[in-house]
């Protein structure tokens, strides 16, 4: 007999609460008469470094497929490892229906995707304005299946204060455009992992059996498997490990308009002459030769005209 969705959901909430609330975790251990290990006693918050105790509590028999040794934050690293172990455990749980196993595998893969993307942006762009501009710029060309733009826009009423305030769909799209430019299928795969998490277990069982109005997810379930998702997750981790802490250089510079042509505009700054990108030409044409103009550069390339 398999556990129903409501019980699974309740168990998942209890597990996550123990991971996030040290007091709750301590009381639960007392209630279940689980003695804390020496390592967990010395760490005051989070799920601590006692991964082995958690493995035993969740009856996890799998081995982790990603070490996450490049994550400097102990609590986050433990969380990533636990989610990775739960993911791999689902792949090995042959007593469960394969569709349910794959759903659980994908959900726990997405938990890792979300956390590691947040970590990348938090560590690489500690200044919120730099982060917001990066996400805005690298989602500028994003459109949905109906051709509608979903570029990230700042919330004027409730300004974003941290990376957590930005929707994961925007962060994921921006990161893919930064680290995996042109890899549309990879971006779509990460997006579908998010959609699997959002749809829930029952809906995903239906979608796997029939298109049920969600063709993209139906095709995802037909095409992908445990190994392809694992490879995609490892690919993301390797790229973030290589690029974390290496921000795209953002700078404001003063320039002079030196030449205006019918279809082009040239400016000069830092002893170099550069052509204004075509996308900014309409704004540039409001300036005259000899005018000062403020530019925003990313890694030395003109990306915006600052009014």
C-alpha cells in the first residue's frame, strides 16, 4: 500500500520544518526519542551537519550524485545534499510506481536548482541594484508560448530587497542566458522542472498519461528520464561552480556623441570610439554631435543610455 498524496504532502512539510526550524526539530526528536548526534548538538540552527541522522530518519539508501563541496554556506550545503539524496532515493525506490518516482525525482531536482540559482546570484551580485539590472537585462527578450513578453520588471510598490524577492522563473531565465546562451532546450528543461513542482503529484500523473492541456509537460515526461535530469543538474552545478563570484562588470561612463548618421550613432569614451547598439539608436538620435551622454556598460559593452 502506497502513501496517499495528502500524507506525502504532510510528511514533506514536517521534514522541511525540521530543516528550517531548530526548535521544532529538537522537539520532534524528543517526541520520537531520537538522540541527537554530537555534531548536531554543537550547531544551533538549520538541519546541521548531521546528514547521516537525516538519512536514517528518511530511510534514504541512495548515495549523493553531487557533493556541493563548493558551497561555502554550511546550512545550504546540507540542504542541497539532503534534497539530492531524496532525489536519488526516488530513483532507487522500485516499490513505487515509476511515474511517481520520476515526479519525486524531478521535484527534488528542482529544489536544488532553485537553491543553487539563488546562491549564485546572492554571491555574485551582492548589491541589489546590480542584481536587478542583470535580471532585467538578461530577460529582456523572454517571451512565453503565446509570444507575450515576460521580462522581469521591478516592483515599484514593493521594491525588491534581496534575491529571494525575484521570481524563480526570471532568475532561471536570466541565469541560462548568462551561462548557457543559445541553449533554448536546456532553459526549457529547467522551466519544466519548475512546472512539475507547481503542478503537483496528481496533475503530473494525469499529464504523463495524456496531454491534458499541458503539451509541454507531456512532452517533457515522454522525453526526459532519471539520467537526463541528473545530467542537467550536474551541468548547472558545474557551470555555477566555475562562474560564481565572477560578476559581469557593470559601470556608468560619460561619453561624447562624435558622429550621427542616418542609421548609426558613434560615441567616444575612455579614448575609444564605439557604435551605439541599434536597439538604442532611437534614444541616441535625440542627442546632437558634441553632446555629453551617459552610458551603462556591461563587460565593456554599451547596454543602455542613462537619462
